[in-house]
C-alpha cells in the first residue's frame, strides 16, 4: 500500500498562523503520516489538529515533544537530537509497517 509521510509539515509561515497551505490535503486519498514537533513555529498544534480532524482516518500524527520544525529540542528539555531523530524514525517505520 502507498502512503505519504510529512516530516514537519509547514502549515503556515512563522508568526502567521493559517491553514491555507493544507487545502490540497483534502484531495489526497492515501494514508498520511504527519510527524511534528510540539514547538514547530511553522505548524501551530491547534491549527494542525483541526486540519487532521477534517482529514479523518487518512491522517495520523506523531508529536515529538519539545521539538521545533527542524526536530531540535532545547538542551533544557534533556532531549538530545539523536534521541529525537530516533523517535521520528521509529514512528515512521511503525507507520510504514502498519501500511503493508
């Protein structure tokens, strides 16, 4: 089965929340995975969750705690970049495995 994975979907420009960049997603009929940092300045969580709700069962999201758009977590969180990347890859691999 085919699917489409977004690693840090850029929902809107930094500081300009909106959902216009997601309008085309409604036309995608295959499963979609969104891997997003909870502190992504290009995808306000509330707005992205609204988009995902409209997409229904076709869309799955995996939130990476404290990560930004580049999947970097500040040192004060105690999360090192290799650990964050490992989580991202594990989420992607699990989703891909579930598709087959």
